[in-house]
C-alpha cells in the first residue's frame, strides 16, 4: 500500500492556463504588479474548496503542481490512501549527503458556516484595509503558499541550496492526519528524504511577536459512565447513576478551574496546563415528548476532551481518573475514545529542544530577527498538529506561522489575514530557507558532519 503513484505533468499544463493572475494592470509600477501577482496566487489557492468532509484535493493538487512547475521544482504525488494525495516538491541541494529541510503544510480546511461570514469563505475577498477573507487564510494555506513564494524569490535571486529542500502538502490534518502526515512520516519515501528538520504550522499572534512552538498537547477523549438502580423521581436514595455522575463532574470541574486559574494568573501558558472540557452529557429516559420526568435513570454518561502537555505526569492523571473521576466504588467505569501520546518511546516528553543541542532553533530565531521580526517565548501548541508525526519518528519539528499583529481566527467565522502580513511572512521564509539550506554544522570530528 505504501507505494507512491506518479502524476502526469502534461495533464496539468492545460489547467495552468486557468491560473493566470487576474490583477495585473499595465499602468501599475513593476513592484506593485509583482505583489498583486503574489496576492492573486494566494487568492487562487484559497478559492479552492478543500473543506472537510469532502475536500477538492484534485483541484488543490493540480494547482500546487502547476505552481511547482512554474518555479522548476521536482514534484511527485504520493497516494498512500486512495483519494488522499500528498504533493511532495523538491528543490535538490548541491550536497545530497546533508540531511534535508522539510516545510510541511496541510491542504484541507475546516468547514465554515457561510451565512455567518461577512464575505464568502471561498471568495478570498480583499477589503479596503487589505484583509484577505477566506477559510484557510490562517490555517494554513497562507504558510503553504508562502513556502512556494519564498522559493520563487530565492530561485530568481540566483540562490542555490546546499541541502535539499522539500515542500510537503498533506491532506486530512483537520481530521487527524492519518491518511496524510502520519503515512508520510512512516513511509520509505520519507526515510529516503533524510530529513534533518521539519517546519509546520503555528498560530497567529495578536501582538508584534511571532510564536514558535516546540511541542504540543496530546488529546485524550475520555468517556465516563455510571450505573445505579432506577427509582421514583420523588425518592432520595444513595448511589443513583445521576448522583454518582454528578460527583464526578463536580470533581472534574474543580480540577478544570485549578488549571484555568494557572492560565488566568499568568503562572502558566495555555499549552502548559491540562485542559478538560465537557463535550457531551447523555442521560435520561426518552418519552414521546422529551424525557420521562418522574424517573431517575439507571445509566448516565459524560464525555470530556482532555489536552495534556508533554511535561504532565500521566500516571497521576490516570490515577485521578480511576480514583476520583470514575471510581468503581461509585459504580463507575471509563474508556478512552482516543488517547494521544505526549511522550516518546522512552517515556520522555515529546518536544523539540530549544537549547544549543538543537542548532535549528537558534538558526530559525536568527533568520526571523534578520527580517526585523520579533519572537515570543517558546510555546507548547494547545491543540494538535501534524508536527507530532515528525517528532514521533525522532525529528526536530518546529511550529511556526508568520502572522504577527493578527487576531487568532483559525476555525472561526471571518478568518482573515492582512495582505501586508502575508507578504512579510514570505520574506521571513526567504531568510529562514537561506539559513537552513546553507547550514553546515561545525566539524567536531571528521565523521560527525552528517549528524544534523
Ligand atoms: Zn492547521
């Protein structure tokens, strides 16, 4: 199953004719003209409806391959799962013995309720302030296109990479990434790529600091269930299913408040605490008009979305769940409908080093600062991204989306990115790619040269 399938490039040329920039104007000066072409290409990518649950991957694949073709990148389409294409582009480095650079982005976006948007979510409308409105403008078609535009600029400037540079465009991140990044990271193709560092998505920053992420929280989807003798709605008795479930909910709520307080008081960042949110509550005896009101039911259950930072003590959380949240002594049981791993196979927190043991971190910071970008403290991503798949195979992976002075609108109505911030992000990637693709580690020993 893990066999890549080729793609007919000739077939694409006919499509690329449809992608000619629409904003060119013979009277505009050359720089403006180039900028409007860049924005127009971003708009074209945003206008492809790759919304879950039925993303148009055929169109996005055609578009990306045409882009690759226009900047002379090598391209292939990998389909580990039928209908779930991974577009893999390569800019070969002059020294193939050096580990490569991977710039990853996902092509799918979350659904949108278009009636709640000021402009249509796939219109990529630009308002008078230069804000580009579209689903995916922040998460994360911006980053995918910025990679391409940065390569285009570098290519035109005559830059040639020492390390090979890969751009991967993966499907289905928004539904867990099983058919996308996970398959890619565990494939033979990936081993042959000899990746040294992977960049993936981050988050917008409402202030002037860019945000860099060195790890992420793992999701545990917990369902707790209680059982008890049914009884008349008027009777007070011990161990009813509802009463037992409520004791658990109270305990969970106290825990949630204690974690939230750490964030509110500024002692910890959002990604550093365990979040618990109730996702569903299921109980009651149905009747034709709703629920039977004078009966205490014999079963009740509740589901919780729990997010666990890599440094959390899993044993103590497991103990808390078994002893306080769903104890058998209160006729309760629990199960996980999904249990992410915040640790590596040695039981260590699954994070990318931010100290001198990882030269890629400092290189990234320097490259950003060279463009006058400011950077906040290293952070743990509060939700999940594809980066965990790369960390799980032992790679350094850093989450970064160059969006400063931008409200965090991923998965929200009216997602937008300002065109100036988008253009600035391209220059940041130009600087990052230059630094990364040229990096040669200092030779400590003659044969340690290929370590990084
Ligand atoms: Zn995303």
